């Protein structure tokens, strides 16, 4: 089969790989029909994620058709159309029973990280019964790819961890796919203001169309000052970090109001300063976390009912044979205006 393989920092290639086989009774082999590229894949290629070793097939998002199942799989059968969760969960360990699927004792973020992922013609999914979701008849499968990772990530790590409330003020730093997913799902809680901050005017324009009440281009280094002007020098109740670099995390701590929350979503490869000399008496909460995907069933219903239009995040489409071009397009988003790219296997 064809697969996109990580070969070390800055190195990737479309290669021929053996089709995966069932390794445990709870495994399923999925024939990928559509997958996508995540900002986390770009972090891997930069060398920011040491758990992903050279030789790994990338990708942790996608939809497909069940090809075969292990003897312990009871929920799915060959021919079923399924959504693949970016998080693998056994459903039985101590962390899973707490709803912390990302810390599953035998799962967590495996696909495209510690085992081969979804940017291929086939993928092996461990713990299939609790890591796959049936696709409803007539569903827009392209839109559902957004439910593998970015919508639950923006919602859980940004909106829920950030304690967004009706009437609250929210700033989202980073108008990429994750930041836009946080923007879409934050509106479920009716905040009074959502301020989107980014360097890219095109993405800020998209954010405005998606429901942001204010947008700020931070290129001049005055984003914090502008947020304070918008909030009467109070700051925001929730600051969501959706980039993963020190400057954006520090910006969030600069603009959060007393008693507010900084919700980190971005993948960080470098240390960031935490100015406790200023924040120690500020009564703020800082949250971190990997998505658990506990919200996926709810978000699936929300997308199906068109309360959230996930398909509007898709800007480009490619065949698997052209995945290197897809990476180039996604990696040069400022030039190409790419958000999420769909790759058809």
C-alpha cells in the first residue's frame, strides 16, 4: 500500500508499505477513504515530537471502511463506514474510566505517533470498539474528518478547559484550523465577545465570517494593548492558545483578566516563560491537555444537525498520490490560504 512516511526532521516520502494486519483481538483494519494533515504533523516534521520515530506513517485523522476485525471486536464488521478517532482508548483502564482517554494505559495518541497512522491506504486501529464511531447514513464524510481531531480538540482543550460561559469574553490566539474549531464550538456557549488574533489577514477574514466579533493582526506587536482597549483594560475571561510557540502563550498570559483562564491547545516544542512575578496574585487558571475525544459523539450530532458547519474548514482536496503537494500547500498556508486539506485515498 501507499503511505506517507516520516523519515526524520524535515524528511518525508510517499512509500510502498505492507498492508497492516490484525495484531490483537481488539484491532480493526480500516481502508482509508479520506484523511487530512494536522498542524501536529508539521510539528513532528520539525522534530518537536520525539515520541514519533523515523519510519512511522503519519496521520491521526480520517474516515474509512472496515476491512477486517479481530475476534474481540463486537461493534463493527467488515463493510461498516467509520470515523477514526485521533485518540485510541481501551475504555477500561483507570484513566479511561475518568474520561481521560488521552492517558489510556494501552492507548492515547498512538496513530501517526507511536504506531503507523492514517495517511495511507489502510490503517490498523487498536481498541476498535471504543476508538471508532459509526458514520450515519447520508453523512458528509469530508466534514466528519474534522471530527477526528480538530473539532474535539478546539472544543475540549480550548472551550471546555477555558470555561467559556454565556456572556463571557474570549480571545483565541491563532486562527489556524484548531483556533477556528475553537471559534466555532465556543459559540455553543454564547460568549459576548470572541476576539481572534493572528498574523494572517486572510485567516482573520475567515474568522470574521465564522463568527468572531473582533479580529486583531498581531504583526505590530501591539495585540495585548488592543485587547485591553477592547475590554476596557480588564482583559478576557478566556484566552485560548492555539499556535504552540512561546510568544503566543505569553500573549495569552498578558491578556487574561483576573480570575480568568488560559487554555493551552498548541503543541509546544520550546520552553515558554511563565511570569509568576506578575501573575502570582492574578487568580488565573492555566490548563494544558491533549484531547480526550469524549465529546465526539455530541459533536457528531451537532454537525449532523448543522448546528456547526464543519465542512467550511476544508479549502483544498488532493489524491493520496499527491500528498507531498498537499503538505506543501498546507505548510504554506499564508500563500495558499489553506485551512484543512482533504486527501482521498
